[in-house]
């Protein structure tokens, strides 16, 4: 799969929570084994009307303990994992 095709893959909203500090949302693609998490803090703690700061995005790959900060880094790890899996089959 090309980088462009990888980036177009749909992620499904799985869960989220919101509190006085901010919000945490989780999106997944089970077929590819990838996950995107977004943590967004409130501008002012415990003030729901203060607005939001910019979200902090992290990506994860099933079976890999690392946290990736960019789609490029996630794609590289995903590609390496899948090429290694192909060689294991044969």
C-alpha cells in the first residue's frame, strides 16, 4: 500500500472522555492494526466555556510499544511490520 493510500484509510471513532482538564478521543482501524489518539486540554481547567487548546495527536501500531507522532513515522513502522510478516509466511 502506498503512503497516499495508507493516509486515506478510514479510522473509526471508538471511545472518548471529557473532564475538567480536557478530552481524550480514540480512533482505530482494526484491519490495519493502527490507532490514533487525540488529547486536547481546555484553555482553563474546569471552565467548559474557555475553549480548547490544540490537540496532541499520537499514533500506535498493534504489537509495537512505540508511540508515533506523525503519520509518516506510523506508515514506516507499519510497512516494516507488514514486509516482515510477508517473509514469515513463506
